[in-house]
C-alpha cells in the first residue's frame, strides 16, 4: 500500500498545481471579457475570436479543474444523507461510486473524446463563426479533463481503501494549509467578538 499512497500523493500534488494554474485562466477570462466590452462600447468593434477565447478559457477552468475540486472534496454531495452516516460508511460509498461510476465514465469519455481532438488536429478544423478560432485546443480539453478526473479518482480510491484497511487515519487529503479566504473569515470572526465578553470585570 505504501507505493500506492506515494502515487496518490504525487497525483494530489499534480492536481494542486493545476488548481493554482487555473486561477490565471479565470483572470485571463475576466480581463478579455472586460477588454472586449470596453472596445465594443468605445470603438464599436468586436470579434468572434474574443468571444470564443472566453468560452475556451471557461472550458479550461471547468475541465482542468475537476481533479482539484475532487481533491478538495468540493464536489456535490447529498449532505443531509452523508452527514448522518459514519466516516467509514461514507468511505465505502465513495469507493463503490468511484469503481462503478467515476472511473468507468472517465475511461469512456477519454475513448470518445480522443478521436474528436485527433480529427480536429489533423484536419485543422476551424470554428464555423467568422473570425473564429481553431477547434483542436478546446476539443483537447475533453480527453485531458477526464484523464485528470481518472487520475484523481484513482488517488481518492487509494486513500479510501487505505482508510478502510487501517493504514490511514482519515479518507480525505489532509488540507492543513488554509486559504487566504479562510484566514480572512477567521480574522473577521475574531474581530466581531467584543473584547469585554467573558470578562468578569466587564461592564454590563
């Protein structure tokens, strides 16, 4: 199990790095969108390429970020059910879900998505919109995104199995580092508590 846990840690690190890179894609999409709106209003000029690059960036954020979301346990859950179950039961459900659904789906989508990308690459397929972009980069996101999901699913499955077999204390990745947003929330919450509360000598 130790080699598998090292593989899981490597996959986690890889998707953590991708998650940090995706922030720049979000920034680029915002800047391009704002710049396109300003140019259109001021100079009455626009191009389909500006619109399509925003779609490409959004697709990149969504498809490449799926592993990062899975790593941070940020995917959709039925909370009112999972909250009533034990950690061990949730780990078993997660493992079965990955084996039965997530991993097979990822393999199927990679198999179906690769020919779309390859054909667009070979043919040099362009957007049907005037002034549009070449298509293969966005089509490459389909197999790439599901390959990332497949890898993270394998990592999460390893962690669940390690937890269930007593070789790991908890089934999820230990996210010890707090985000800037989490630290800010904690600071605001601490500042909102009156300093005199709880002091015996405080005024009433």
